[in-house]
């Protein structure tokens, strides 16, 4: 992380304990006379870098030392200190500490290690100054590069990198173009003190579009999902990325991970149907349990069937068979073109973050066409892409995602939103999903618009659950992995909205 000039926060607590190995009845060797005291001081200094547990075992407070050494190792990784004994006195040792923080960034200083002896042997008496002479209780260290790495949210509130770990590290790396860097001591009582500096370092923080409140709500929602979950929220009116959160997902990334969107893709399918004039929102259509289209059998979820119903109701109840039959009447590129109108084939260069909205291409066969209609087959989208889709419906125009204030997004592949009449129809249909369709679990969450989805993956034995939609000026998508139902995604969406 230091190579990328991220903020490094280090808990400052280190002590050392040196054991005298003299025989029974012998007087202890004085520190100034060397002997075992010198050996064990060197052992302590070497262990500081090589094995923190060994170093902790040599202290007069192993538990506190172990915690401190591990915090240092985590915060400074992969950098390790090289500490060498330079002088041994009767009651103290002097050491030279050198940190190779990253290529070209070396921080060196001297520390004094107070020495004491008791019936168990020699000790290095603890104080925060054994790490650096200017450090006091509760202080921490930060390594800053370029213009500094402090990041604030849209309202100027300082963001802890741990609050948005999928976004902030790369934002901080944006500020490493300058060769200037510094190490500062941060104290809760005394503010900041620069301990070391090379070049000019600006302290002005970097502001991003994230909302601390939305980010906290998003993280709480995915944490409560009961399975690995991903969430992205975007402000439709501005394109501001409001929140990015994940829980229990390992390498899955809500900004770039590609998944079958399932029935959330019916937003695009419905737009293609409406634009082609194959049906309008009130056209009454069949919704059988299954439908055979060429060599492909399309079932409804749990093979439910409904009497013929208007398109808007087929959308609300997520009738796969209805939409597959409609898609079979469309040109092979109709669904890809419709997906592009919601940004799923768009490409952006967003300073501070990498994104991949999705990929939807023209169907190569009738089977691919009907699979694509229900968000399966070759159709792929990320939670970011579906949040962008929802934001496009909410705004009625193309949305350009933004993150870092003062650094505009470059649109590599842009898009145009569907015609206003289509967007108006989609809004009504997405509202019905909540008021009387598959997302009734959000009926008490305010005026929510959206679409649920269940998408098979792998060998088809399991499925992921989706919800993509918006309320007021917050559009979002939420993916819960391996739940075989969209209900957990709906529940987690309710948890997200309740905290906004």
C-alpha cells in the first residue's frame, strides 16, 4: 500500500525484554560491560523486523507488544524496520532505525531503549518513544505522499479507509504523482506534527462523491444479507457514486465483477419490446408455466403460471415465458441495443476507481435470444452496471459516474437513454414490481421502483438473487450470491433504504 502512497496508520506501543543468561550465584552483567545484555538487546532489535511474536515474548508486556508489533506489520507491510545497536550504556541502549518504506523513500532515526534489570534479567522499559522519540501514548503515524492522502466524503467528513476499502486505496494513489512525501505524528490532543519530510507536501484532503451515511447503510445491508453480498449506489441526478460495499465475497468486486443479471435484465428487454412496437404496457399476453421456443424450453421460476395479463403485470410478476416469447419476435441485435441505452455496454475512465458495467452482444441464435431476454446465457452485468441502469431510468438520461471531485470522468464509450415515453412506461412497471409484484417486501420502504432477478450460474444448480432500483435520488443494485431466490436481496435492500 505504501508503494501506492496510501495512508498508513500505526498503533504505537512497543517494549522490549532482555533476559540475562548468567549462571546461578553470578552477579548480573552491567549494560555497559556488554555480555548477555548486549546479546539480547540485539535479539530484540532483530526480532522487531523478523518475528513480531518473538519480539513480543522478549517484552515486559507481551500482550501489548504483540498487538503493537502486529499493527505495525499490518500498517507498514511490506516494509520492515532494520534496527541496529549503536551504543550500550549502563541503563540504556541507543539504536538506529531504518524504514525502507518504498523505492526511494527511506526514513531513518535514532531511538533510546531504557534498560532495567530485575530477578528475571534485563528489560527494555516500555514507552512509545522506543518507536520514535517524539511519540506519546495514543499517537499514530501516517505516511503521506504527494498532496497528502486524507480523503473526505461529499460533505467534507474524513473517511476512514476501512469504511470504503474497495474505493479509497486507489483514490489515495491518485495523489502520488509528486515525489514529495512525509511521515507525520497524529495526536488526539496535539494535532499533527511532521516527523520527516522530503519535498513539499500539501495537506489539503481529497474529496470524493461517497456519502458516509450511504456507505455505512450499504455496508450494514450487505453484512445483514446472510450470504456473500455486493452493493453499489449512484445518485441519478449527478452520477455521483454514493456507496460501494461487499461482505463475505472474497475476490468478488461490485464495481467490476460480471454476473448473469437474471430478470433485472427485463428492464432492457421491456424497453426493446416497447421501442419495436411488438407490445405496449397494456397489451395482454400469455404467461404459461413453460414455453418451448425452438430447441429451448423456458420456465417461470418454480414454473408458476398466470392467466393472460398486461405486459406491465407480466413484468411485475417476472413472467419469463412472456418475455421470452416477445424477444423471439425481435431482431437479434435488439436486446444488445436496448442494453446499451442503459449503459451496460458503456465504458468509463473514472479517476480513482476501475469499473466494468457489463457486456451484452447481439444474439447468435434463437436460443441465445430467448436466454438473453431473461438475463441468462451470454448476458453479463456488474452491480455497478445495474445501478447505472436503475439510475438511467430514474434520471431519464445517460448518467456519467463520478467519484473524485475536480477530476472528471472520461467517457470512452458513451450511450443515449431510451426515448422518454419508454422511460415513463418503465418507471410505472418498476413501481408495480414493489406495490404488487416480486418486490412487495419493499412496499413499506417508501416510493421504491425496481426489478428483482434470480440468475443461475455454474451448472445451473444454484442461483444468485438481485434487486436493482431506486428511491428518490438514490439508485442502487444489490446482489446476494448463491441464495436461489431474490428475497434475500429484497430484504437487504430494505435494510439499506431504512438507514438512509
